[in-house]
C-alpha cells in the first residue's frame, strides 16, 4: 500500500494524448481531474486544423495541458499553403511546444508516397523556420522517414510510438527521443522490448497516444494518461531499475524533447 501511494505521488508526463477524441466526450471532466491529480502535465497533439485548434484551446484553459499543431499524413488532403500559415501563427503561442504529429503513413495511403514526402518536408521546413521540435508519426515507412529527417540535420524531436528496430534507434537518438507507450506491455511486443532494453533510458519518453493502445491490463479499453504508470513500470522491469528512476528521467527527457529545458 505504501509503495502504491508513493507511485501515485510521483507525477508523470504523458508526451502524446488526444483528449479531444469523441471517446472522452462522456467523461472528459473526470479524465481531466485524474490528470490534474496524478500527472505533471500532458501534451495534446494536433493532427489536422480542428484538432490543433482544440489542442491550443485546451492549453490556454488548463495549466497542465500543452499543445502541438500539425497535419498527420492520413489527413494530408487538407494541406494548403494557407493552412501552413495558420499553423505558423498558432505555433508562435508559448504553450505550443512542437509541430506535429507529422510524418509518413504507408498503411492508409491517403496520398501517394511522393505527395506525403513533399508535405512532410514542408512541415519540417516550417518547424525549422520556427525553431520548434517535431513529433513524428511513421507507419510502414521507417526507411523513408529516416532518409527525409537526415535532410534536416538541425531538427530535433520525438519519434512517437516508436515502431523501428534497435539499429534504426541508434541512428536517430542523437536528435530524437523515442516515445514508448502501451504496446510495450503487449505479449507480442518483442521488437519494442529489445529497443527498451538496448537503448539507454536517457533517450526514452512516456506516452499513451490515448484513447488508443491501452496497456495491459487495460488492453482493448479506452486508454488515458494515468495509464503511463503501467508503461513506466514495464520499463523499470525490463531495465532492472526503480520505477521512480524511470519517471524522474523520462519526465526530464520529455521536457528536453519539447525544448522546455
């Protein structure tokens, strides 16, 4: 009981949430209350204009929420130069920490690979102009993602829900933190388990991607930020270190990743 109380008293950071999702409509205030009680802060991630604006609205309203703005590759039919100008204006607000989530998604293929890559480069160039980090989404596109990121050597940020190998991680951790979420607790997560074992804690951050991908024992249910506890406990188990160390170091890493330190 004392350990459980100690764990709850350690406030974590969730680097990637979608609290605007309709699955939170029935009890969003209760979820926000739990965040306020148990978390240091969360970052609500934009993926199109509407979600970016809502993220900014949350950040203005709640001291424990920050925002990002950007266009997810599955939403790229929205892309226009005018939209980019709107994102640029929004990103100048103090509580907008990054451009994202942006990247490549060869699973949904809303646009061709070439069109996705062009819009990805434009959003990276936007982040570069603004001096902001980026939150990267990559699905079935790791090779091209790495190749394009190497074209922007000053860009730093987060590889959200890291899906790659240990070898790729080693190439990227000089500039990018690896977002580790509920997938780590799944029985079939062999590749991610190896990444967490091999890559030093100083390069990892906690995320939920809520409402998606809830960790065991909540798998299949709606995810929420307080479930970062299960992810942190799994990292501690795999690395043979204390839960407290995982929370302390990943909290600091998240602040560094988002340019807060």
